[in-house]
C-alpha cells in the first residue's frame, strides 16, 4: 500500500506532467484528450490565449447565422433586438461574434475567451461534486460566472445616481448625454483588461446610447452590478451609505496592465475639457428629486431615445 506521502508525490508528478504536456502541445489528438487538457483548468487557463482556444472552438467566430429561424422567419426580413441599437450596425450575427469581432466590440472591448470562461471539471455534474470543483459563482459545469455577464448586462442603477427615474424615461432631460454629469463624476472608469477605455470615452462623446448599452440598455438581469468605487480626482472624501461595502478596485484578474507605449486613459479631450470647465463654473444646482428633473448646468439638447430604451420601456412591469 502506498503511504499518504507517496500518493501526494505521485499526484504532484502526474499534475506536472499533464501541465507540461498541455503547455507544449497544439490541438489535442482526441475528444477525451481535449476534455482533460490542462488548459481547461486552473491555473493554466489564466495563461491560455485565444489562439489556443480556437484550435478546437473556431466555430464561435465563424459566421453561422441561420437563414431562417426554426419558425420559418427569414433573417434578412427581420431585425434581431440588437440590430435596433445605435451601437450596432450590420446584419444579424452570432453571440460570440458580436462580443469579439463586431465593429463596436473592436472599438470598445478587449474580451478574451478566459474573460468569461474559467474552465470546468468534466466530473462536476452539479456544483461542488468533485474534489477540484471551482467555487465562488459557478452554478454548473462549463457555465460562466453570471457576475461577469452582470457587469455589462445589469440594470441602470438610477436610484444610486440620484436621478428622478430610469434613463429611458429621463435621457432627454440630459440631452441623452451621460457626460453631462460624468465629465467630472467617477472619471476613473473602464480601466480593466477586457475593455478599451479610450474607445469607450470616444463612443460616449458621440452618443449616450454607447454608455447606456452596457449600463441598463441591454439588461438581462433585474439587478444592477455593484461596480468598484475607484477613487477619482475631486472625489468627496465622505463615503455615501450605498457605497460603504463597495470594493475600491476591480477583481484582481481584471486589473489592467498598461503597456509602456500605451497612453493612459484620460478625459483631457477637447469636448470633455469644455464640459469639465462648464461644470466647475456653473452655479450650484439643486439635487434631483423624483418630483422634478433638474439639469446639471450644461444645457441639454433633445435627442431621440434608442430602440433599446423604447423596448425596455414597454417591458417594464406595471
């Protein structure tokens, strides 16, 4: 009989051999080999790049939209809900392609396979049923942590922002421009490794729909994501009640590595510099209440709401 020490040593040697074999090989030779490839497990999955994933999963970026739905509706004669958004252009496309290779994704996102997919254990049919099961949010094998989806598909948290109501009801009050207020509030934002801060700021200057799309306009959930409250220039030292339990930085695996030749995200663009100056020179403004919407001292223009806002409005419970 092997002693406990011998078993530990044998297990360690086997794990090292698997890791070395997986790190040096290309596409797995069989389905069973692929299922147990070390790149599907911690810690190697965090170092795995998209090209390695696409050796077996290339179909996720291959155009594959049905010409007709199962009900017989032609794709070229109908609009998918995402085609109604100002931030989307073009024909219908698949889930992964919209998040990885669409024009808007290329401009504002830097999503990678392991941003959402953190591996699985083929033995883990139900949560925690195997010794190597991951903990902390993974509901069933091969599913992603829903908190990752919630970051861009949660509700618009208008109560915390002090707005008189949901954005789809009051966007016109602010000229459908999030930077009316956010030119000076929570300016340290989007500095995570799956987003492109400069691209987001540029898109936000063009239309509030670019911001609202990921902050309520494409909500899948009934709750809002509790974003970290990163410190910003001019931030009030007093922490509001709603933020007392908020983290002050993003999850460590999402922290952004800034390259030496990459300019740091800044709000010093001509448009935002002008907005900052306007906010600082404007007279004090009364706080927003649910009875009356008050502007932020910058002046607003009337613009139409996006179709996402209109759709959201019709779907709200009575």
